[in-house]
């Protein structure tokens, strides 16, 4: 209610969003996220997260340690970036007592969109401008720029910009200093047709 009222008064809404971002950084102990980074709702995110300008995380996400996300990245609700979990290769020791292996760095480059419920295995690099479809499970270690992956396991389905000129133009934009644009309006629930 308050948020929708504030949206109508642009400068108040800008201050409201800035306050929420500041509160979120303090609450989660983030030290390496840009002041424009935003997180909607509650998630379980490692405090060592590195997040660049205008990147955001939806509600209900689980993000393990050693993750860096670039500018303009959108991570949808209930996305999990995980791995480096319990060791299973020590004979004579139950897995629950074997400890954890080293967590490889996960890099999500600029302008990536990761859809609802996707699972990304730790140690993956997702190239700039790529899209990971909702519900996909990414086990591949490298996704090339501007590729669109979907499925279980995730496979390339097509290119975001098949025309090399479009790709070049988008690369030039991403090479500029990140800047704010017009945010997409929120979804409005359909009214019950009684």
C-alpha cells in the first residue's frame, strides 16, 4: 500500500528505494555491493557477495559464497547458486562428517537475466547478456555471451542477438559507465472476476 502510494510521487519513491537498499546492505552484512544493488524480500545470501551497479535479486534466493554479479543483472525469485557442498570421496568417513570442499568462484557478467527457480552450480561463468530460463539447471562451467539456455540440464536454445551489429551495439552500451534507466513497472495482480 505505502509502496504503491509512493510510486506516484517519484522523488519520494526514489528516497524510499535508497533507504531500503541501505537497510538491506546493513541487515545482510554486505560490504561489496554497490549502493544501487537491490534485493526484494528475504533470501539466504552469503555476505561476501560482490554485486555491481543496478543488479538485483528476487525473493527466496539462495546464493552461496564466492559469487560476483555484474551490472544490470536480474536474478529472479527462488534462484539458487550452490555447490562446493559436502565431500563424498573420503573412505571410512560419513559424508555428513567429511566437511566441505573449496567453493569455486561463480561469475555472472553484466546484463544477465536468470529466471524463476533456476539452479546454477558454483564455479560457473555466465557471459554478459545471457539469459537462463526459469526452472533451468546450469551444470555447464561456461555460458558464452548473449546465449539463451533453458531446460534440465540447461542447453543452448538460441542467441539473444543473432545479428552481429546488434551484439556490437549492445557491447558498446555495456562498456559505458552504468547508468539508471526507466524501471519496469511491477506486475499488478488480476482482479477476481466475481
